[in-house]
C-alpha cells in the first residue's frame, strides 16, 4: 500500500503494525484461540497464523452477541490485534469488544485499498479520523 486512504472510523484510537489479511469473514467466537491468538477456524487464508500485534484486515465479521467477550479476552491475554480494518461495518458485538479493549476500528475503506495491500507490510490505523496509511 502506498499513501493513505480514508474509511469510516468506528472505534477511536491509533495503532500501527504488520497487516494480517484474511480473505474470509472472521468470528472472534470460535475462529480465534483467546489463549494464543492463533486462528483455529476454517479460514484457509490465515489458518494457524496469529492475530497478536497485527492490524487485522478482513471483509466483515461473523458474530454472535458474545463475540465481544472473546475479543476482550484476547486483549486480557495480550493476544489481540492492535487494530482492525474491515470492508463492511463490523457487527455491534465486535465494536463493543474493541471499545473495551481499546482496539481502533476503521471500516468502509475504498475498494482500491484491498488490492494495494500486502500481508506483513506495516500500516497505521486511526479509528478517530478513519485514515489508514502506509508506514515507510
């Protein structure tokens, strides 16, 4: 990714880290092990990788009313993503967990974002302004 884009800030805060791109929707209830941060669900693009310390990028969240607890528990165990970027608005339970854990979320980013990003590159996310930018 080069430059910056602007999406919609959902959860305030700033964070940066390496990108982990999931092609599939993610549910924090069952797809991610809270004790390790490893993706254990049937998500071929990221199975076995860890969300810990990453900017987790995925199309949308699959969830249940209890997903917030799992995202918050990832935080309590130190295994949480530092920020989340989604194509579509995340479900309210994920937003609630991110607020409690202080994990910024940006959604509704332009389509060009998805083709210009590589796994592992470092980006900064500003959940207050909605800006996502590459870090040189």
